C-alpha cells in the first residue's frame, strides 16, 4: 500500500494557495486602480507620437519619454496658473447667480412678464420646478460627492497615474510584444489585427474628441464674450466639454446659455442661439462626419442601446465611452469571426 506523504500535500497546497492569493491581489489591485490605469494608458497612446518624434531625432527612448512628460507638465502648469483661476472665479459667480435665480425666480418672472408680455410665463411654479430640476441634474452629482472619502483616492491616483504613464510610455512596446509572444501561432495574426485596430481606433477617437472640443470652444467662448453674455468663458467651455456626451450633451450645454441670457438680458437670447447654432452646425456638418466618423462606425440602434447600458454602469462617463467601446466590440467580433471562420473553428 502506497504511503501518503503529508508534507508533499501541504507543500502543494501552500504553493497553489500562494498562486491563488497572488492572482486575487492582482485582480483586486486592477479593480481598485482601473481609473489611473485607464488614464495612463489613454495618455500614453496620445503622447507616443511625441516620443517617436524625439526618437527619430536620434534621442534615446528614456530621454524622449522624459522630454515628453516635461512638456506635458509644462502645459498642465500653464493651464493651472493662467486659466484655472479665471474658470474658478467664473464658476463661483455663476453658482451664486444660479442660487439667486432659484431663490427669486417668481419675482424675476414677474419682471419679465411686465417687460415682455409675449413670453409664455404664466406658470412660475412650473418654470421654477423645471429650472431647479435642470440645476439639480447638473450640480447635485458634483455636490453629492463625499469629498473626504474621495480625497485619499484622488491623492493616490495623482501619485500612481504619472508612474503608470511613465511605465507605459517607456516599456509599453516591450509589454505588448511579451503579451503577443504568449499567443498561439494559430491565433497570432487575428490577435495582432485586433490589437492594432483597437489601438488605432482609440487613438483616432481621442484625437477627434480633442479637435471637437477645441473647435466648439473657439466658437462658443469668443462668441459669447463678444455678444456680452455674462459668464461667457465658463458657459462656452462647459458647452464644448459636455458636447462629447452623445445626444444629450448639446441640450445640457444649450440650457445654461439660454437661461443666463434670458435672466440677464433677453435681447441676448437670439444672439446666444445664433452662436450656439453656428457651433452645432460646424460640429454636425464637419467635425462629426469628417473627423469622428472615421474612428467610430456604429449603427444608431446599437449606439442607443450602448448608451443606455453604459450609463447604467458608469453614469455620464459611461455615456462618453459607450459608442467607441461599442465600435471596438463590434470590430473585434467581426475580425474574430472572419479569422475563426478561415480556420474552420466556427
């Protein structure tokens, strides 16, 4: 009768337990760090062309990465030093303005009725409730954030994200090549094609979003400031940024502009509508079909379903990511189907 060696079983159990524990910690860490990992990965895709440019000049990759990150740090510093104080000042003023309007809306509506009797302002309570609903929709999610609970995570992300970004930019290609070396030869071409298309789509979509935001900002911000609309900088910046949310973004950007124009000086409403209309015309005629359509090609029905699903999971961030992620999933399924069909696997 074969004797059972208890020590061997204990050693085997300990070995597999350690492996399981290591896998658990890895996946738990990835879950907790999914935000900084995602930010670092997307930033590395956007900054890699600068690294390649420096490398083309004969500069070693390490120095190229450092120069690129220093350039990024300089841009962030200029933005914080020059632009952020102005935005915060206007944000504080517009926040006070919104509170004032909500608290004094019946009186303001009465003044508007006396001055402009053709406006449909016969139900102040209805208008006040809807105005407050719009305000709550935009501001309450920000106010509901538990600052003291979020602050440690923000500090952690601020420390970890630059480290991950440096690693991705310096060793990203080596990590990618190592992972590709693990793929069986039978599926290597399919995997290579999928990863190549995903990286291209993500990069082109991010570039398209930045171009879209920039074009809208250079139309809205100067336009609203020229016509004399109060808080034109922050309203224009908000309208340009929130526009990246499909379908509902333009509405959320339009409402604050018209509301401020209506309350401050109703003669500014037509001019505000004109500026916003020009911005949307350029966006719908040029930016979306010419720039963004190259990176995202999703059927409207799938786009709506993706928006609903991702909004339930990730809120407004999910709505921003829904359409490109849906496009990537569809592209992956199509590529896998063709490759697996060619190998007679399906």
